[in-house]
C-alpha cells in the first residue's frame, strides 16, 4: 500500500469515526406534526392486552400468555417505568386488526421470510398517546417457551 493510499484510508476512517451516528439501546418512537415533533408514549398507568386463543405446535396460547407476562413484568420492574401491563383475557381477534384492543399472537406470514415478529400501533396525532398496539409472532418459524429455547 502506498503512502498516498494509506493516507486516504486514514482520512476516510477519521470521517467515519468523527461523524458516526450514536447508537442507542432502545428505539424512541415519535412523529412529526408540522415542524414540531411528538413523542409516542403509553398513557401512564395500566395497559391491558389480549392473547389470541390460538397457539402453534410447541407454544399454546397459555404458554404465550405466560411468556408475555414474564416479559412485561421485567419491563414494569424498571425503576423509571411509568406503565404496567395487565392480561385482559384470550381473544379470537388477530394481531394487526384495527379493533382498538392490544392483541398479541401468532400469524402465518411465510412471505416475510426474515421477520420473526413485528409490532403495529395506532396513536393520537395530537398527544402522541399510543391507542392500540398489536404484536404478531411469525408462525412460519419454530417457537418455544422452554428454558434455554
């Protein structure tokens, strides 16, 4: 490598390091309204959620409910958390239906071959309050709730 090439590589590396975007351990959701931004957030208090009444081969609806309860308990235990989650029951509704309830469950989406799960939500555009949030786990993948996966 010539001195000129080495200098170019070092210059590019310096630009990348000095202008890099900081990384975060979470994704802060927000939206723009005109020139102002609105942070998306749950209303402080308790968020009720439903679990679809259909499981998959290795995970029953009850297994999913137990796993979600453990996960939500972990989030709620964070000292700065301002929200709790409460299981409201089983439902025949599918996740991602616009039905004003928070639904978690399995959907078969084989065309989404790299998507394990996704969250969809609707929110109040004036306040940023999350009105509904659904989570679906892609049943095209194998799932388990046993310790160690």
